C-alpha cells in the first residue's frame, strides 16, 4: 500500500529523476537529419488539410519496401540508428570495469525509503548500489572525479516496480488484442495465468498515473533515456526487431530490479521494455488532457519532432506484434504474459491517439505511419467476396490499420463492395444483370418521392435500383436506368438534403463549411427529422455501395460518429470547429490563473435555436453550482460534450443506423476521418487530374487516342475552369468527382464515342451516364467543339437530349 500513497510516489520519482544530469532540455531540442527532413516534408504540405493529404496519399504508388531496403538492414546490423544513439559496448566494459563492485547486487530498499522521506542524497544510492556494467556509464572526466554522478538505477527500479502494477491492474494485460489466428495450438495454461491481470483499469492505477504524469518530469526523462542510454537502446531494439530476439512481444516478462536469483544480467535484459512500457503508460495518460494547441504551439508534452520519433518507434513495434510474431511453430507455442500484452495495448492506444490527432492537424505526413508493401500479398490471393471480408479480421487491420497505405485500404474496401454488388446485382460483363427495383421520381419532388419509395427497403438497397424520372410536365423521360439515372437521382437529392438552408444540416464556422447535423432540425421538421436522417444515411450508404462520389464535405467529428468509434477525449478540439468563440472562451477559463468564481459561471449552457434562448443544466441543479478552480475542468468537458455530442446524438445515431444497413460499420473503420471523406467525395480535392483522366479513357466508334477531334477535345478540357470540368464529368458520369482511386478504378471506364456529322450544327454532345460514355461529334474546329460542349454541359437538360 505504501507504494501507492501519493506523497510517497511523488517523492520517489523526484529522487529518481535529475533533469539537469540527464540534460533533458538539450536532448529534446536536438534535431538530426531525419527530423529536418520530416519537418521539410510537413512544411511543404502545410497548406493542405488532413483530407487533402489523404487524397494525395490515395493517388501515390510506392514500390520500395521500408523493411526490405538495404539501408535499413545496415542500420539494424549496427544496432543503433541516427534517432537513437549510445556508446559502444567496448567503451562500456572499459568504463564499468573501473567501478568498484560492478555487477554486484545490494538491497537498497532502505535507501529508497530514506530518500523518499527527504533524509538522504543521491550519493547514498550510488554508494549502496554499485550498478551493472550496462547501466553505469562514466566518461574519462567522471572517472577522475570522486563526486558521485547521477545514475538512472533508481528510476529503472521504479519503472519495473510500477510497470508491474500498471501491467497487471492497468487493464491492458488481460486480453490479447492481436489474437493472431495460427495453425499452432497454445497450451491452456495461459488462459489460467491471464486471470492475474485485470480487464479494466483499477482506480489505484489511475491515481498512480495522475501523480506520476502531472507531479514529476518522468515522461521527458524516460524519453531521453530511451534515446540515449546504450543498454536501453539495445534492449528496445531487441523488442522491435525479430532478428535480435525470437520471442514474440506478447510473451515479454518484467521482473523486479532485485530478483531472488541474484542474477543481474537477466534483469538487465528487460530494462528497455520496462522503460518503454512505463513511458507509454504515462504518455497516453498525459495525452488525455492535452489539446491540439498545446501540442503544436507549446511543444507539450514533447516537441513535434520527438513525437515523430515516437511514431516511428511504435510503428516498428506494432508491425512486429501484428505481422511478424507467431508465424512459426516456436512463436505460436510461446506463452503470453500480461506485461507483453500490456505493452502491445499501450503502444496501440498511444499510436491511435497520435494518428487521430494527426487527422485533424497533421503531426507528420501520412507516409510516416505506413509500412510499405504491407497487405500486398494477401490482396493478390483474394478471389471472392468472402476472401476480401476475411482480410478485415487480420491483426494489422483490426489493431493498427494505419500501418497499411491508404491506397491499399481503399483497394480492400473497393473489392469488398464490388464483389458484394456483383453477387447481389449481377453485372453487364457477366451477362447476368438482375432486374432492378423500379422507383419513379418526379423532378421537383426528389426528396419526397425518394423517402416514400426507398426508405422502406432497408438492406434491400443493396439490390439494383432502377430509377425512372418524370419531368415537370408529367411525362416519363426517355432514359433507361442501368446505373446512370440513380447517380443523377443521388446528385439531385444531395443538392437538396445537404443544403444548410433546408435546416437538416449546418455548416461549421471554423473549418471550411463542413456539414454536421443541425441541432435544431427537430424544430424545423418536427418528429420526421429523425426519419429523414435515417433515410439520408441509407442513401449515403447506397452511394458508397455503388461507387458514387458526392460533393458534401462533412465535419471531422461527424465522420467519427459514422465510423462508430468517436473519441470523447477530442470533444474540446472538435468544439473549435463548431463554435470557435465558445472554444476560445473555454480555453481562457482553462488557463485562467485567477479565481474562477470571479467569472460568475454556473453549470448551465444556453441553446439558441432560431433566435430563442433556452437554458439547460449540465448537471442536476446546475444553475446553483458555481464554477470554481476545483471543478472548472469538469465544466469545460461538460460544455464541449453538450455541443458536440448531446445535442446531435439522435440525429447522428439515426444517420449512422441508416448508413450501416447498407455499408457494414467494420468496412468504414479501416479509415480515419479525412480518409473517410475521400471515400465519400473522391480524391480530387475539388480539382480533376486531366492527365489521369486522359490516360484512363477508352475510345470507341472509330476514335483513337491520336485522332484530331480527340486532341481538340483534351485541349478544350484543359482550358475549362474547375467548375466546368466538374460539370463535364457530371454530364458524362452523373458524378462531378472521380472515384477515390482515380479514373483507373472507374467502372465502366470514361469513354469517348465517335459521332459522325456532316455539319457542325447537326448535333450537340450527349452522354450515356450508365456507361460513362461521351458521344462526341466530329466538329470542324476546336472553337466550335468548345462552344458546343460548354452549351451541352451547362444546359441542365434531363435524359432527353440526343
């Protein structure tokens, strides 16, 4: 119990950490060539949003494997790369050989208690506990100095002792989150031994983390040691590199500093793993209360370049745990240990938090998270829908999908959806296209007719829908739907439903007019507003299922709801996009040094719906509870939760429920929020890549790529404005944006068909949207072609022009 008493813990770590001796500030500020390179890459992309970076990532091909490159292999053979540096083993042995009592073990528990009570100095630790060869480094100057120097022995001992507590009772050592399915059978003994670890965090561990995280500088000290202490560096590399250690990470064990056997060498082998786990436990806990401004503008808790180093280290650890471990009979038979499982869980949790933060405000370019060539072999082996769905259960896509390139994850999603669609609807290529469900839509009543006929279908929306348009005169339009008319219907529907003036959705004030459910939608549409959100969710699901890209850009936090795993720790950052002024006021309160009671705030919030103010209690009798310095953090969290979650809960749940009826939620969890936006809106970021479009265009009816009219057409397209290019794409395909994977994945491909004419005035360009085909007459000049093309795409006619 003494180990968990707050003052005792605080004093112990105050004795164990010497910021000056570790030169923490200098180590954290230092940048190497890789740091500068990563900074330059991020600076070059600084004008782009996270969604733009994701869109760019979707169009990039990388063929060189990070793990198979010779340069990295050479660095592994040396044992230390440029990020992590240390002294050579020979220098250690030479220096340590001069230390009296090197390698011996003495019981220093009495000294630790003495230090914790403030009745000793650092010299007592050195005198009472001569350290091992690996841990006691002294340069030539310190050897001649009789004064005892700082040693991390006590800190390492605390890392082991408290690491055991956090691993057993911190909630991560109970379950194996990787759960690799292998052909090897593990003994049943592990299932019994796992019972010593808890499945959820014990309150004592949360109190312990609060003291260590916010009452000491242990976090910065540990990260410096992980990068500079040669023994720790070597041991960390043995954890992340399977060539240095055959034991899987899940089987790692941690021992107290002084074991009964008295063999110091065995204890030293886990010093890196113990320090890394303890660092990650503290780091993930600190991130809970750290907002984006503190990370980017104040370098808290670590400078940005140090966060990027941490990302690279965790990437290698998770790659080994999810992809390299348990692939042999020897690994499969290894017994899991609660410490190894906790190390994997804490690594995944920390990496996920950093990746989520980067999706809002980039910490690094996307490729820093990626292990190249990952999942390529598995994708090639898949043939059927069930094969592609089975990929979702492999460890890397369940635990850390961000290690797989965005383009490859897009490919997985596209193949899952396409194979499912072919199984249910048939295809033109297979000559087995099944009859569609007929739907009659009147122009001018798109939303009403769609809601009446489609909302009741539920999962049957995966079947083919055959839309028949009725024009404003009540006559049936001549178009026959083989996919194109439904795309036209969705474009018309989205233009109405996602218009903020219709009061179902509202645009953010602080992040590029992105849409989220209007909290006052009930006041505008009555009880039917939930039905409308559910319908729009189903229609968005149908668009994703059919590979239709749309224009609306959704707010970051709303996309999190659609994925089904909103991180409530990010509510304050998300509030900044909804109401920047309220966010700034809350940040002022958070950093206010005076007495919060002077601000006369209570636990209430005012809702302003269509000009009417309504006061809402954040807690029972909140109007009578003043905000003080003691409870202001709770007040800030409750205000953010009210605006980001509570007021939008019904609408978001209804929209997500409709979406998941068509698109399984597990398919969407492959992506973070900007990536999901690319999946919805395509990778063009509002601009069309003409070169990509031209290189993936098919010519029929007599046209070829070198035809004179074809060359004129591409010259004209290049001269059009971005809006006109989007109008052209919509004219031909019914979508104004290309697919997420570019024009190469458009099915059917963009096609130009030759139409012979005798005079320029005989025909206008027309399109078959079902087959993405532009019917282009052979005009006599480029000027005439541009005039006729622009007139056709801007005419706004229905499916009657030929």
